[in-house]
């Protein structure tokens, strides 16, 4: 069953330990650093009850993102659900509930991968997927390791003991995007581990209110925003990022997915469809976000009266080409789908195209932002301090006179440029540029993986065929 937004918000009031600016946050649904973004996540849950969106988002009583796709048509239907969710935040909420729901569906498609030499987590992986689907839960994950501590201290989350009821873990994981808004947290590692590194080779899920678990939040852009008028994106769509710290936390055995098995801990992402499912969602969101930004560029140039100048139309053409490129990667990954476990686990998006999308997105986003900034020009750095300037009895007439453009009142023009600055030049925008650069990890990791998974052999054979076709005897 799907939940309402109100039910989701009530679930967040569980006493979780969230820290921000030296303060423990008691209720993320009411705190000025989180409440508007929590409400934005809540609206995503309400979409499923909307008669227009329900058939797109829900299949068999659960969210379509949770379903294991069995055909190309299922992949297309899932992408339409992803796009509906992404459009609700213009692509700025990245780790929405459908993200890890798709990942869990990937686990369920190949549960045998969870059966390792030291621990059999197949049943727990299926239960994890079922819990997410039936409870309509929003799950975030933390997979990135912190930097080494002083004196060589091991700060990375690791196993430190066992009890009758489960395992005990200590340490941290970083970049828990959306973790403060999640119903459940998946903790693990996606990086290769040494064969003897058993203490870090663990994957499990926990509720955020688990004793001994704390989330240390970064700066809240929502809290720094002055109003929706002045910061239309950062005031509502700051999904936040947090460090997860476990102080001898007990993880029940039924929530452990991999345990002291480096090979299995990595394989659950790469030998199931989980990772490719995550890329399917993120690629759809990226396409949506790039379309929004390009639309913003069109509106800004129209406001400036420059949209028909040849250099501007060419720049807009390049941006529209980028949108088409982002779309093409999504459609190509679906069209090149592959069977999972001989079809017994359904289908997954094509691996080679999915891996290539990671490269494209990380490189394309900064170029798009730069191009749109050039189109916006100096207008972004000379804006009224706030929307209140428009309403002041003495200042208002001046602002309304000097900030207006032909056919566009000052209020509409300032609103547009405030939106552009929030998307392109604010601290919130800077975080998003860095976020998109490293969304799928560091370049040295995914470029190497592309070499392993791509068509290097086919390319090499083609070049070798040319070499084999001529020799000294062809010289004239």
C-alpha cells in the first residue's frame, strides 16, 4: 500500500539523532532547516493518490519503482514513473524514494548473489525489498568512507563484535544524501575491498532512530534562504547530505545483507541489476533537470530580448542538443536491455550504455551551467536584495521602474532572475554542480569500469582489421 504525505511526515517524528550547527534537531518536519524540504518529499508520496499520476506511479498496489521489470515495456513504464517524480522537483531532488526502491528491486531480481561463503543474506535481501515495497518506505544509503583519522585511526564503519541478536558496528559513512528525510538507511560499501578486509565487508539496513546512530548534517541551504520568492529552489528542494556515525550500534541479524565477505559485499551492486537500476532513475532525473535548465535559459534570453541574436540561438541550440543527448542515453539503455539470470530475474537496462551515461552526465552538467551563465550575463549579479524591495512604499516604485523589461513587469523579471541565480550561482547551485560531477563516484573509478564493461574488444578488432588489410606490399 502507498502512504500519504502526512503519513510519511508522521513517520519522521521518531526521535532520530540529527545534529546541525551544534544543535540536536528534535523534529525535521518542524525545524526551519528541514521542514520545507520534508514537505516536498511528502508531496511525492501524495502524487501516488492523484488520479492522473496513480496509474503511472503504482503497479499492483506498490510503487512501480519497487517492481522487478520483466520486459522492455516494463522498463519504459518505470522510466515514466521516474520522470513524473523528477518533474515534481525539476530534477533537484536526486535521492527521491524511487531511487533506492529501484535498487532494492535489483537486489530482489538476483537474491542468490547475497549467498556468500560466510553468510547467507538472500532471505534478508528479499525481506528488505518486501519491507520497502509494502511499507512504501523512503530509503537512503551511505556507502562512502571518511578520510583516515589522526594517527591512522580507522574511522570507517566496521564490525567490532557479535551478540546473540546481531552484529555490533562502529565508525562512519559519509554523503548520506537525503538520510535525514529517510524512513530507513542502507549502509554498505560499493568500493572494492581487499580479500582479507572482512571487518569492513558488511551491508545492513537500519531505522534512523536506532540507538547509537547519529546523522551530522551539512549546512542547510533551506535555512539560509529568505523566502520562496528569493530562493525558489533552495528553500524547498534541499535534500541535504549527512555523515552517519555509529557508536557501537547493534544491527539485528535479520537486517544484515552481507557479513564479513568482501566479494559478496561488492557483488550485490555489480552482479545484480541494483546499480543499473539506480542509473536508470538518475539518468531520467538528469534528463529532466537539464530540460528545466534549458527552459530557464530560453526564458532568460527572451527577457533580455536577445533570443533571436545568432550567437544566442546557436547557444540555445547546443543546450537543446544536450537535452536530446541526455534523453538518448535513457532510451538507449532501455532499448539495449539485458536479461537477468537467463530471464528468471527479469531484465535490466543495458550495462554499457548505463555506464557511459555516468561519464556523459558528469562532464555535461558543468558545461551546461557555464553556457547558461554566459547567456544570463551580468543580470544575475545586480538583483534586489529581496522581494520586499518591490513592496516598499519608497523603494518599490524605483525597483518596479528600473528592473522592468519590455513586456515584462519588474516582479516577473526579478522572479525569473532569482530563480536563475538559485539554479546557477548560489551555494545551493554550487553543491548541485559538484553533486552531478561525482553522482556516480570519482571519474577514475567509473572510467576504469567503462574500459572493463565497454566494447573495447570490438573497437580494437575494427582497428586491427584495418591494420591487417595492408602491409609493405601495398606501398607505391
